[in-house]
C-alpha cells in the first residue's frame, strides 16, 4: 500500500512539474527578442532563431566558435552543440 501511494505521489509531482514547464514554443518577435537578449547577455552574437523538434534553435557565435543553442518554451538552454 505504501509503495503504491509513494509511486502515485511521485508520478503526480512529475506531471505537475512538466505541466508548469510546458510553455508553448512559438516564434514571435517578443520571444525572438527575449532569446537574443538572454544569449547576448551571455556573450553570444546571435544570428538566426528557428523552431526545431519543439525547441527554439538559435545559431550563435562566441569568439571564433559557432554554436547551435536549443531552448525550451521557458527559454532554458537544454542543449548546446558546437557547430564545426
């Protein structure tokens, strides 16, 4: 009984967290500006921003390196790939 209750509580917490972080990924001027500003503040020169596989994908440079930066609907970086 306790194991079932604990599993149910853990599943409920995971679903609630996912629902809170599930902002839609829409390419609007406001979202593009927010992403550009955030990455610029981190030292990147931001080029094109598009949507790929449900994530924002920003093409950016930092120094001599090129990057593809993937962000979720909350503008959290979920992956950064060096672009060779």
